[in-house]
């Protein structure tokens, strides 16, 4: 098989595996919600038992502390017996006995504590018995509903991890069969990538297509939703793994090294698992699972408040732009967003309508004649960026804080940004933002030198690796002061 034949496979794979369903749902978040559901069902059963059994005794002892303690204990017990991983949630009948045993065990412990410490004498045994029965029924019903929801999400493709395997040898074939036979796994394999071009790299591996070389995987992952890359290479192939990681680290995906047949064994805590397959974690998606939820909630809540507070300013600027020069108040510019997806960001128009540059082919410079009078002021104060709050609150394709999105065809001295900075696209592993760590440190405005772009990317990568909600709050608070200090925007 020739080198030329391999790369042609990836575009074919894109037609076979489209980007996946919108509204993806993290399995980790789903498991957390099921735990909350367990807690809520136990509380609801307690309230129902109290209403049925103790309705004639409104002046009795307070049951609230004990109810909450038992609900928490039940949630922990279910976790301890392994009843709240995705495999158990999707098979409630198989784990029904364990759930009943855990719930019974919690009550036995409660009765034992009450007996040995001589507490609870004033509490109704009838209430406890009714709570036990209602609680068991509530847990079973809740798990049935969770299983139905999980199956629906998996069928729709919204809660599956789309994976590719790197390595088409015997180890890769064995890994594919392990994943395929694991009913508890939420992994859907799209295909295999392999850098070898001889007979050791067949067109089909364990029933999955060989989609090309690792360099094809980068473009494939940008066009087709990929969540997980599994290396099936031996740990001893250190050089090959490092070369491949250098190409793949710019992607917003989890990268794992399979240890299913490794002769070198580490301590059990060193491994994580993909289904039942032990793996070593090489790279993690920078912001995932509950962090995505937290950041999205932060963006929508704080962004919505900012829109409300700043609405008089936005209205005043809109009037000024309209009165200052002919043309629309806003314009939309195509920029690169998360995972190199093209998005359209909103801005106040700051250039004369006949000079509007939607592709940012020519950067604005000092005393640029294209800039209007109002545009000169709003650009220097970065007020022209405020309509991007619409992107944050309504479209959801921008964050308040993140690497600033660059125009699709932006260049530095007639060279694409990716040609100037090695690993430039790694800044697209997270959603871009209205402001960012680079901007508050003065790396904003014109990128007319390689150093300016290099420093901007370095700060963006620092932000990605150290993200937290407090870090976002700090950047937001520092942004107005950075605008006063740094005046190099034209």
C-alpha cells in the first residue's frame, strides 16, 4: 500500500462519521445527576412516610437531621458498591439486588447506632419501616428512569465517547475486540489510524476501517467529533508515541495509552479505565465534564448581568456609530472558535462602511484612515467588542474569558499565524473569550511581529492549563485596568 493511498481515507471517514449529535451530554455529569436523584428520592420517600404515618403528630420530634444523614449515607453506599457508574445505571435490573442490599445496610447501621448509643427512642418505628419500603421503591423507580434516559442519550449519540485507535497491529486488534465486547463501555470506535504503510497496516482491523496516518487524524478530529484517542502501541515505543503526541496535543481531546497487554505493570492507582481496559492518561481535555457546566453557567449568568448593566452604554454607542457615518451599527466577522470551528462574532462597526474588512486581511494600524471618528474611540477602549456578549449569552460560541478568537484569514507579515508559532492551534482547545490572560498582560491589538504573537499564544496556553472560575473572575476584574495601562490598540 502506498503513502499516497493512506491520507485519502480520512475524508471518506468524515462522510461515514459526521460530527455527532448536538447537545452532547457528559457521562460524568450524568452520573453526578443520578447521585443527586438518589438523594432526592430518599428524601421524597421520607417526606411521604412522615406525611402518611405522622400526620396526626405535628408536634413530634424533628426528623430532619436524621433524614438528611440517612439520605447522604444511602448515596455513599450506592457509590461504594459500584451502582453509580454508567454500566450499572444502564442495567438497573442486574444491579437491583445490590441497590436493595445497600439500602438495607444503611438502615441496619442506623438501627445499630440507635441501639448501642441509646438514641432514637422517641422516633416512630412505624415511620422507619414505611420509609424503608417507600425508599426502596423510590430508588428502584429513580434508577429505572435514569436507565431509560441513559439509553435514549446513547441511542441519539449525545452520550457516547467517539474514539479512534492509533495502531493497526495485533495489540490494536485486541484492544478493539475488548472494547467491542464490553457492554458497560460508552465508547464508540470510529476507526483506526496507523503510520505504517506496508502489509502490517491492513485496510480493515477487527472490522474497523483503517482511516489513514496520524497526520490525517488531526484534520479528521477537527471535522469529525472525536472525544478520545487510544494508543495501542507498546510503552517501549517511546519515540513513536512522542512524535505522535507532538501532532495531537493541539486537539481538545483525551489521549490515553492502552495498558491491556503491557508487560510493565504500575500500581493500580496509576491506571484509569476505558470500560474495563486499563489505560495511562497522557493528555486530558482542558475543560471537561462538570467544568464545562460551571463555565457555561458562569458565562450565561455573568454575561446576562453584564448585558443588563451595560445596555445604556450599548444603546449610546449604537446611536453614536449610526450618526457618525453611514452604514450598519454592527458587523459580523468570521473567526476561529473552539476546535477551529468558524464562528461569527458581533462587533460595533468601527471602520468606514466601504472599508469594512470582514476577513481581517489587513490589520488596523496607527492613524489608519479607514477608522471612523467614533471607531477610533471605541476601538481604543475596546467598547467595539461589547456586542460579543450576544455571542456569550445567546449563541454560546464565546466565553467571557478565554483566548481571543482570531479572524479566519488573519496574518502576521503575510504569514498565517500557524506558520509563525509552532502549536498555535493548541489555543483552540477551549472556547474563545471576549477577554483573556494575554489581553490583561498587554498582549492585545496589532500582531505585527513574531514576538507579539508568540507571547500572546504563550499566555493563552498558560490560561488553558490553569483555568478555574477564580482565575476567570480575576481576569474579568483586571480587564478594565489593563485597558487603561495598555494603549497599543488602534
